[in-house]
């Protein structure tokens, strides 16, 4: 599995851009990250509780915050900030 090497918050484009050690780059739209959040609000506590979060088409990412030595927390501009930590190669640096 490739390791992330850089994470860039693109506020104007409402996306997160992630570079990996194998040279690949992925762009994750804020809407996708918000509605696929691993939080209990989205995923529930069991598979039967999983739900679709609607009305997030225009959501953006307000900030990317370092969590410990290995993850970042995404804070969305709708106030959601739980369940969205991910591997962090660069202490949450944003551009």
C-alpha cells in the first residue's frame, strides 16, 4: 500500500489533494469525504444504521488539523469534525 507523502488542502476547489510515495496523486472532493465520513453520524454503530447524508453538495473543508504523529482531522465548513482522521505524512500542511 502506497504511503502518503504530502497532503494539500485546496479550499477554493473544495478538495484535498494527496500525493503518495509511488508517484500517484489523488484528489478527494470535500463532498465525498464528508458523506463517506467514518463517523457514527454517517456509518452508524452497525451496518444497518448506515445512512446517506444529504445536502452536502457545497460543503468545503475549513481546516486540516494534525492528530498525534500519524493522522489528520478534517474540519468541514458545516461544523462536522468527527470520524475523519486519516494517515498524515506531513503534519497536516496546507496550501
